C-alpha cells in the first residue's frame, strides 16, 4: 500500500529497528521510537495511519498511550504488540479500542496484512 | 467495610511465584521476538540476494548473526535465573549465598521496576555472604523489600541495594530518594516483610519517616 505512514513503538530498540528494516524490504517505511512519551509526541507532531504499540513499556505504558492516541488522533489505528498469552487465547477485552493485536514473536506477513487493513480503516474513517 | 481475609504465607507464596514467572515469560518473549526478527531479516536479505535484487553484505550478515547469538545468551541467562528460582520453592534450609540471591532477585524485580521508570542499582560487595536459610523465603523477602522501596518514587528514580557483612549477621540495605506515602499497598507489603522476616529469624527496619528519603534494612543471622 503506497504511502502508508507507520510508527513502531517498543522499548526493545533492536526489535523495532529490525521490524522496520523488514517492513522497508516490503515497501513500508516506518519510523521507530522506544518509549511511550516519545510515541505520543511523534503522534501529536504528525498523523500516522498505523501505530504498532508495545503494551509493556517503562514509564508511559502502551495502554495509556493508546488511550491518549484515541483522544488526540482518533482516526489513527493502533495495533498492540504483546507477549500476553490471554490476548492470544482470545481475551479481546484487553484490546481497549485498538484496531487489533499481534503477539510476540511477530509473523511479519501477518503484521503487514494487519497494517494494510488498519490503513484501509483509517482511510474510511477519514471520509466525510 | 468488610476486609478480605488475609492470605496465608503459602497462598502469598503462590501469588509471588505467579508474578515472577509471568514477568520472566514476558522477558523471554521479548528475546524470542528479537531472535525471530533477526533470523527473519537474514532470510529476507538472502531471498533478495538470490533474486538478484541486492547482493548480501557480509558485514550486515555478521552483525545479524551476532545479534542472534547475543540474544540466545541473554535467554540462557534468564532461563538459568528462572531455574534457580523455580527450584528454590522445594529446597530445605541450607547455606545460601545471600549476595548472589540478592542479585538474582534484583534481576527478577527489574522488569517491574523499569515499568515504573525506576532503576535498581547494585552496590553489593563483591564477595560471598553464606547464611543458613530457606532460598524461597529469601527471594520473597528481598522481592517485597524492593517493591516497597519502589513505591511512589518521585524525582530521580533509582533504588540502591547495598550490604555489609558482620561476624554474626548480614545487613542488606535498600535506599532511595523521596519520602514514602503511607498507602494501603505500603501497609500490605510492610506486613508481608515483617511476617517473612519473622519466619526467617531475622529483623527488619523500614525508615519511612525521613523527609526526603526512605530505606529498608534487613538483618539476617550468619549462623
């Protein structure tokens, strides 16, 4: 999908950098940050179609960032990235308004598909 | 208001075991995720090279291989720590190196502390501190002490763990800047520490009335 605007947020720098490189090889340019505060700042600075957001981070946690993004940029679609097995087992109550979730370790092709779907949702929600 | 009945040491121990193993599993998932992405990227780059899109850069391949090896080593270290912790549950009273166990507990508690933006700083002496005790009880005691020291930390968020070894006792100290607010969580943890310390035959002092700092001092007998 052309021009997809993606932000990757995870406190494991090595992880976000490598995912970003793999996405780039698939034609998706992604920006990366390693904490919730920076993520929020970046989202306020410019619009993103999709934010891939780690749930467990030091300081401002993923769920708090999600709530703030929902308030400030309601059309931005958030995909949560989590190691929480309850979500994997179908407890979607934990999503709290996110577009979807993905479980660590990430399947890159699944992630790309979810990002495309999220971007589509974003475009639809932008329509008057 | 009806208060829930206080849990026994045993059920509190089970809850503690759950908290620690959940935290370890998250750590391992992160490591697995990094290994997965590094291996995946190696695959992507190889496919690209095979298709003639971009030649493989040996330096890049070596860097990714090193990343994988480093994260495998990280996972082994986490697993070793988990193994020692898991075995401690059934271990009888025995000679324990308290400083080594302090370091293990710091590592086990680090994730929860970091999630509050707090750094745990190891200032323990570079020596052994053998004491006769129950390893699982010590893990619980030290974990609770760290948890009470990270409550409501303001300003510079760090907790320092140090110790002194005397002929008849080992004194472990946790200190941090910023006073402690007396909350329900604080009271619960304080009670837990006191109960555990009583069971382990040592004594505890929590300095909570200092204006701009707080400290926890644990004293355990060496014989």
